[in-house]
């Protein structure tokens, strides 16, 4: 058997003049091949090299048993790779920050008190994402035998207060629209957010190819769900007035696709141009869209069919508030009719 028939086998002469052979399979450690080429021991080592698992990303710079090595192994596990692309990106960003600060520490020494301190320093929404990310990491670590117990068990992040992300009011929507006319990129951005109730990560990927027979097809990056959303008449007007030669409706000034963060920053500047307060954000328009649907009398399931919320808990807050206002107005109208206001100086008709 010649070496030419053996993939990934390399030969070189060492400093003593002896010929040595190694298997260099992509993504794996270099494996020495003992004995003469074609011999039983040579072929056994070669077969083992081909069957070896790929090295996890980052393992070459990680000490065994460290937080860094656990993160590297987690990236290659099915529990991480099965996550939606957007979730993977968010969790990878968190894990790389965690690796930067604690990567050299032994994962077996990581205790609950350390995570309580770390997560407690984050704002509510960030704390929730950090906890979910670290819990996924530690659950993998326990299942794979890297750690004996999961320090995130029973750990809860501080709940965000309802309404912490501001839902745009009708006055704020009108103020933005009065400053950004139909036909502008800034007005298009608002219309896509407000009339589809989608996240900015989904809005930046929308294009004319996604609209057919008056329906907009959206595959949510975060959840992986595919939605069919009727195109609102006002959105249709804005789209018709906005020229686009690209695959996505929204592009940078250079005609390139937006990143979610880049779009968020630009949208913030558009809000500043309209003299809107800092609490007005792209995500706040998603909430405003849900609020409008609730105030129009839509049920929780109807709202979720457009917004794509997996849990109805968030949607129920909108419908509950809308129902409360509607009931309050009806109650006040009833009591006003039953006990009409009598102006001063007039007679009630009673003796």
C-alpha cells in the first residue's frame, strides 16, 4: 500500500534522519502513525485518527477542565447547534464575554454564589439572557460529565417590570411620521416595524420576494417560526412609494444589508431627528403594534398569529389593558346616564 492512497497522511524526516508519519485530519489533533506504512499497527492508528471526533472550536487555546474548554466543547454539541441562529449568536456573544473574564478558571470550582453576583450586576433583560445562556452551558457540562452539578439550578434572574420597554403612544407615532415623510428610508423602517409587529432582526431581512398575493412571509430568526402576515394597506402605500433595487427593503447607505445592531443605532438617530424621547425604540414599535391589535378587539391568539409570540403571557398584558380601558369607559358612560350631571341654578324637578 502506498501513502498516495492514504488521505491526510504526511511524512517528514526528523533531526535524527528517521522517516516519521502523521495523520493530519482537518479539525483534529495531529496523530503519529507508528510502524511501517501498511503494517497492522500503522493502519490501526490511521483508522483511529479518521474515526476521532473533531476538536471543538477554541479547544487548542483552552486548558483541560477550564471554563474555556467547556465552552469550546459546548459549541460543538447538538444542544447548542440545535438553537435558532439568532439565539446561537446571542449566546455565543455572552459566552465569549464569560470566557474572556473567567476562561482560565476551573469549571469545577464555579459556584452558585459566583453566578448570583455576576447575574445580579446585569439589567433585568440582560440578566435573563445571561442566566439562560449559562444554564444551557452548565446543563451540557453535567450531561457530558465535565462538572458534577449545575450551579444555576434554582437560580432566578430579577424580573423586569412590565412596560420596561416603552410602547409607543399614538402621539409619538404621529410625531415620527410628521418628521419622516412617506418615501423616505426612515418612514419605511417605521412602517415595517409597526405594521408587521416583528423584531428588528426580522424586519431587516424582509424583501419584495417575501410578498405574494398580499401576504408577507416571515421566518422569525429568534424562534424559527414561519408566519404569514397580511400586508396592511398603509404599509402597502409606503412600500409602493419607496424605491428599492435590493433583496431587502432596508439597506445601509452603501446598499448593504443591515445588522440588527446597526439598524437599531440608525433608527435611534431617526428618533432623535424627530425629537422623540430616548425611551422610543424599534422594539417599542413591536409593542405598539400589539397594543393597537388589542385595542381593536383582537384576541390573544389573533395577536400572537401576527407577532409570533410563543407565550401568550406577554400578549395577555396588552389585551388586559385594552379590555380594562374599554370596560372603564363603558362603566362611566353607564353611571353618567343613570346619574346625569345637574348644572348649578337648575331645578331637578323635585319639590
